[in-house]
């Protein structure tokens, strides 16, 4: 499943795993004060490829990168972008045919007192 494969892929990257306390599905654990990533993945939808009979699965993904430091957030966000933008090949059991960052927005989460980057991306798989 792409959810599990994406999480494992993020944690396998030492530039990311050395920065974050964890990678979590859907929500940040209570009282988190260190850098972390939260992911949301929409149900994959079939998308025909132009000029081909082959169909790919399009996954809409939102990553929320959190950090107590803006500088650390920027480094973490850059590492995520470097890992995922333009990626092709195996991601665990998922065969990624393309990946692109669609948007990236820096914010500050007042209640949590953490800087946050909202990264929207699309991952295509067979």
C-alpha cells in the first residue's frame, strides 16, 4: 500500500530520519514539540496516459512538516522535496512512474507553537 511505502521511504532517507521524531498518518501526536511529518493520502484514482493504452494510478498526497525552528523546517522541507520531486522507481512495493510537488506553503501553527510547511504532491504509480 502506498501509505506504508511512502512512510517507509521517508524514514529510509537519513537526511529526513535524522531530523524528525517520526512520520505519522493523519495527525500529529499530542504534545509534540520536535520536528515531525504527518501525511494524508487520498484514494488513488485511475488516470489514462495520453497516447497510451496503459493506465496509471494518481495519488494526491499532502505532507505536513513541523518543526520548532523555522530554519530546521526549511532544511526538512528541502530534503522532502529533493527525495520526492521527480521521483521514479520503486517505493517499497509501489512502482512510482512519476512524482511532482504541486505546492509548498510555510505557516506557523500558533496552538502547537511549531512552524509548518504544507506540501501538496501527486504520485503516479502502476
